[in-house]
C-alpha cells in the first residue's frame, strides 16, 4: 500500500498547471482505506475538497477486488480525469508510443477470446474492441476492423482508405460494399450490394438513380423494367447497340405520344443520318434528313429546290401529285387549237410536239416534273380527242355524200 501511495503522489505532482491552479509542491490529503465503502484510496487538495481521485473496489462481493479509478471534478464543467504521458523534446523520436493500454494474460500472452476494452456511459456500452482488433461503435460484436452502427460522418474531404479490403455499410435488411479488389473483380474500386438488395444513388435527399438486384438501371425511375430506363432527356455524343448480328435495335413507345422525336438544336445542321457498313461518322450514309427537311436516299446530294432525292428505283402503291392548272382549258371555246398542218410544221422544225419538252431540255433539267408532265400529256390527249371528233364529223359528211351518190 505504501508503494501505491508513493506512485499516486508522484502522478499528482507532475500534473500540468493548466488544469490545476495549485503549484507543484502543494500538500495533498490522502484518506486511508475504508472497509465499509470498499474504498482503497482517496486523494484531495485543500482548496477543492469536493474534487477527488479515488481507487475503490467496483464490486461488493466477498473475496473479490476489481480496481475502480474515479476522477471526480465538480467545481466546473472541465474534464474529471486526465491521463497524460509526457517526455522531453529530445526523446520525441522513434516509434514507441507515449501511452500504452495493455490487456494480456498473467502468463504474458495475448488475449484471444474475450473483448479487450470497452467505453461506457454508466451501463450503456458505446464502444468495444475485441481481441482480434475489431472496433465497434454502438456494436457489441464488431465483424470488421471498424464497425459502426447507425450514422457516421466525415468532415470536409474525409476519406476511407483500404488495401485489398472492403468498406461495408449495412442495416437490418441490406448492405452496400465499396470493394478495393476482391469481391467482384480486380478493379480499382467496385460499388455493389451483397444479397437480394438494390443500390440507390441520390442528391439533395432525393432518389436519382436505382440499380435493382436484377441489374435494371433506372434514372429518375424507382422500378426500371428494362436494363436502362430513363425518365427525362438523355444527352449523348454516341449511342451504340450490341454487335451481335442476331439482335436488332428497337425504339418502343409504351403509351401516348410520339415514339421517336428527333430535334436538331442547330438550325444549319442535318437532323438525322442513317448509315451502314461503317462505325465512322458521316460515312456510308444511306438516308439523310437535312436541316431544311429535305431528304435524300442513296444519294449524296439534293438538287437545289427539291425536298426529296432518291438514287435508285422506287415502288409505291399510290402517288398523288398536286398540279395547277389541270388542262381542261383545252375544251374551252377560247383555246387556240392548232391545226394538224401547224402541228406537222412544228414537228418538222423542232423534232417534238408543241408545249412538250425536248430530249435536250429533259437532259439539261435532270429529268421531268411528274405532275407538270402528266398535265402536258393530258393536254395532248385532249387535243387528240378534239382532232378525232373533228375527223369523225368529216367522215360522217363523206359517208353521207357517198350514200347519196350510190342512190342516184
């Protein structure tokens, strides 16, 4: 007991003056042990008799002694007990710690089964370190080096560093892993879940992206029904589909509205281009819609003034061309119907019918206007009809004269 008292007095003598107003040589009062209160030792100072340092027995059981160190401070709200290891500046070297909290067997062997240390608030355990070094905060059986139950906060630019290890965030029903190496593949970092749980990302306390346990990804969608489902606008420089030639790409609209809407923000850039045979941009273009809405199929250019250019054959079940005027004017009294002699003279001089383009004109204009040409052809048919009617009248007159001559 005398040796113990000497140690206690020596500890009190070296306490820093920043915490105690007494000088180093102040007298302390040491009360003797008490057999009635299981108190082994109590140390006080004269100017603060209500503050004390006590060594007592934490159990009242007969034949048992569990040393209990109590620092009691009631004069203000500063700390009640401080344990400080101090040294000189010349010994502030090396790797040996200044303080060591040691738990061991009396045979000087490490503890292997029961916990080493605990931190409590009265009867409520707050932190526990197991024999294997696992530290639990609000966890009675920590399963990893640091196991925290409930919320954990890191300050600005806080980080968790692992080496071939895993950071696990878990609640009662789900868990998330940040894996540096081993769970999924050899990668710099993997983020995933273990078990039948989903992975959710959010900002501003709002769910933004969800990865279901099936692998379906939803952006702005909580329960995506496809591998990627997006509620909103997608901005991308390039979208590619599976290279497997047994599959095909689809755009499906499940609901009201347009299935595909393509909007070119720049007024002088093409709206859409479809190509094949190459992965390079603007090569092998087979179909293009230009900024004006003009469309080309199988050709690299659209003649000026045209909205559709097709290089190759086209088959349709119906074509409607709007034409004005339609040549019913041929049947009006004011129409200048040329005589057949005039038509013959025009053909001999020009090599084509009047009001019909020549072969040279068709070649120079890269073809004919379908609606306009149909109107011109109808004009000629109507003229032929008038010529036929006139010829029929002449034939009827000749037949009448022949019949009169035969009857004389």
